[in-house]
C-alpha cells in the first residue's frame, strides 16, 4: 500500500511528512522590477497584442513551482518569470499541466512558454528552443543516519519524479551498469509528484531519492531532520524556458533575464528562495551541455 500524505497542491501535513504552509513562504517577497521600453518594443507582435504569455507548468516541485494553500502557483520559477514578464511589459497566465505534456503543447502553440524546472538537453532542443535561466545538478537524499552511495546503488529502491531526467536518463543508466556488472538492478520508483517521492523516502518506502539539486535541498529543509543529502551534487546542467523552435520569444526572454542579471534583481530573487548557488551570469538560447 502506498502511504502518502498529500493534500491539494502537494502540501504535506501529516506526521513524517514535510509541511508547505503560508508560513513557509511568508518571508519570500516579490522583488520590484520595472518595464524596459526598449525590450518591450521587441516582443513578438502576437505576444505583444495579447499582453501576456501563457505558461504551461507542472506542480508541485518545491521550491521552484507549487501551490500555496489558496491554490495559487508560487515559487522561485514563478517569481523569476514574473519579473522577466514585467520587464517586457507583459502579464503571465500560468496553466497547470502534466510535465510530459508541456513540450508537445509548446509545439502545438497551446502555451507560449514551458516553465517547470526543465533541463535544457540536446534531445529536447530538437523539439523546442530554450532560454537558460538557472544551473542545477542532481542531488540524492537518504534517510538521516543511513549511508547511500549514488554511484553504487545497485539493488536499492530509488524514488524519482516521473518523466524527469532522473527518471528517463540517470537511474536507467546506473541500473544498466549494475546489471552489466552482474549486480541487481536499481529498483526505480517513479512518482507523479515530487512531494510523493520525498514522502516515500521519509516514510522508509524507498532507500533514496534523486532529484534536481534545489528540489532536494528544499525537501531536506522541510523534512524536519528526517532526510539528508547522500553524496555530492553532480551532472550540473541548465534549466531553460521552452518556446517553439525558431520563436523570437526566446530572444526576448533572454534579453530581459540578462537585464535582471546585470542589474542585480536576478540575484535578489534567487537569494530570496535560497537557491543562489544555481545562479548563472549569462543567459543563452539553447545552452545544453549533454
């Protein structure tokens, strides 16, 4: 039986689970930014006429994107894209979506932007263009006091969020290596929501969890000491906002973000959310490293 303790929006409220309440986000205030007329004038006409960008997002994935108790989508990603949109003189319409449906919806024109801690990979660049905005690695977690080696996890139960890089690339590759060496495969446990993966680890239903570094750091912080990092961060790669291939919107997002990097507002936003270790100095279009 799966003993998860989630409520609407992925908030975790029972014994043995992390919490996600208004109190957790009370200290995170919006950073004030202003419209830059020159950048706003260069926004693609279709978007400019709409006055907004429609953004597909998957929740919960704390601290990057999830829902507060009132059902509003919040997080580091939200605050940063809001600031970019304001710089461009636009509003943002966030639409909740399954993670695996975001890129197809971008291709179909349903969304203008995909924003869901999406790793900019060469494979994904065949489908969409990315504007990079953050640098994240993979970080494993274990129950406090246990010993898990991410490079020697053969036979262990490892939780991941479904359709993430950890699910589709990292764990399958490590498991295949185990089998090739005559060792038992990794028993990968995919969950639809990241909060469920963290719960499974805290409740001892899995031996470890693999997720993007800011997500693991947040889960550890919220666990009340029940879980801790397992091994060092590795496989650092950029997050990107996804747009249709060839869309000039990628350049508008890139220039607005670079403006915020240069004037220090980007640094304020990342620090507000405790993810400043992943700051970038230069935003690029299609910056995949693998």
